[in-house]
C-alpha cells in the first residue's frame, strides 16, 4: 500500500514538473497560458458560480432554519 502511495506521489510530482517546465518559460515570453476560448470558458464558469452561489444562499439559509426547527421539536429541551 505504501508503495502505491509513493508511486502516485512521484507521478504527481513528475506531472507538476512538466507543467512548470512548459508554463513558466511560456509565461516569461509573454504568452497566455489559455487560448481565447479557454479564457471565455473560465469567465463563464466564474459568472455561473457567482450566480448559483447568490441564488442558493437564501434557500440554503431557509433549509437550515427549518431543519433546526424540526430537530428542536424532536429533541427535549435542556
């Protein structure tokens, strides 16, 4: 089991080294890391994440409050 974990960590470090070896020199040359389409995808994901987070905030608070009330009804008071 330990050999598997060590092998996985080594593979992860090798992959990270390859990414760094490619990305750092490209960034120094002034090249963007993502294509224009990739930048659009990232910006859309950020927008949607913000929209979902703001839309579900009120619902989440309501669900937590109702669950708290239900638990308070079932459990005896201390």
